[in-house]
C-alpha cells in the first residue's frame, strides 16, 4: 500500500486516465503509473468506495472488469485530469530539456513540443521562486555541472571532478572520460569511464561537488560498454545481503522507491518489506535517515550497526552541546 501522499494524486488521476483508455490491461495501467499490478488493484478497489455525496449505489464510481482489463462505467464527475503544479512542471521541463539535448533521442522535435505545451499550461500556476520557461531556475551548481558535462561531451574532452559516493559516504577525486548524459527516474547522470575505478560508472550530477573540463581528449577504452539500465540504476544480486524492515505508514514510500518485496501488512498501517543492499553503511544511513520510522528485524548485524551508529551520533551531539555551553 502506497503512502497517502503518493496514493491520493494517483487515485485522482486514475479515473480520467481509464476513461481515455477503456478496456486497458491492468498490468499496462500499473506500468504507466509505476506501481505493481497488485497495488493498482488495491487502488481500483478503493475507487469503488468513492463518489458523490449520498454515497448510494448510483453515486459511487463504477468500474467494469473483464479478465485482466478494466473500464470506467460511471465517473462521478471525475473526468478532468489533474493539473501540474508549478514545481511539478519545473521538474518535468528540467528533465525534458536534458533529454532533448542527450545524444540518441529519437524524436527531439516531439520533446520540444512537449516542453512548449508544459510551459504554456503551467505559465499561470507558477509558485513563488519557480519560473517555467526560458528563465527556469535549477540548483545553480547542478545546472552549471550539466553545462560543463554537455560541453565535455560535445568537445570530446575528459573531466576532472570531486564526487560524493553515497554508498561509502566519502568524497573522491576522479578523472572521467564522458560517454553520455542520461536521465533515469528523473535524475540526471553522467556515464563515463572512470580512470580511478578503471570501469564504466554512473555519476549523479547533483553529487558532483566540483567539475572542470580538461584539455585531454576523452578516450574510453574499446571494451567500455554502456550500463544496462533496464532494471534501474541499482540491480540487486543474489549474493547481496537481505534486510527485513518494518516501515511506519509515512515511510512506506521506501517500498516504492527502492526494489523491495512486500512481505506483510501489519497493524496501524505498517508494512514489512525485504530488500537487498550492496553496502551496509548505505543501509544504515537509510534506516537512520528515516528517523525512527523504520525498524530492522533482520539481519541482527545490521540492527547492531544501526544502534551503534545512532549511539555514536547521540554521543557526538551531546559532546558538541557541552562544548558550546562552556
């Protein structure tokens, strides 16, 4: 079951979506909404209980199922699709602009037409501090990074950069031969041959602390190949350790954001999940970052590592507080 903040917009969007696609397969609709077919069926079951005041048989949304397909037979007035907020439009335009300028896009004209439509539709809904269109503002550092990456790709130059590796919680200096700029799940990455690792690596642009284009010609070795991203950036392997977590209701987004297996629905809206991880320190930071909204049930060594890191953090915080008071 999704977090309420994710589920409500999806429920509101489902009816106009299904009206435009009568008889669509449930697995196809689930793919379009980036949820599992099981989750989409739960959403459809909930829609059956929604409708107009009175909430009698003739007031509720009605759906028709035929095998693995679904159609809306009564929409209860929910025909209009949701409008993008200014922030949503900004994020979408940022991703589309990067996509339009990424080598290998089949129809860049279609991307530019989509950008124009979004800018026109969102022009009257800009929140303070967000500008949609040619004046669109991103985080200045990430925008500058993207321009330098694009320059390096166009000129065929290597780059030097200082990069934060989240899995190891460390900063490293690297020289990289750029191969392509790409967007994966709305996040911009530089793919290139890392001379430090002697392998092809993906670098999130928002984790590049400093970057400069060198005078060196970029020269990935002949055996360098593009990363297979068909299953996302992180592909769990059988030899990766497994963790069982219990997520509080407002942390259930973890089950959608990361590759997880839902094990059981628990009382109070909690969810037990199993997920693989490649690095223990990354998993420890994930659990601690949830601020008590996740509990480790297995393995014991992960639970111990979380407790020890939390205790060390509290001890450091107390020490700093005492130092400031003196």
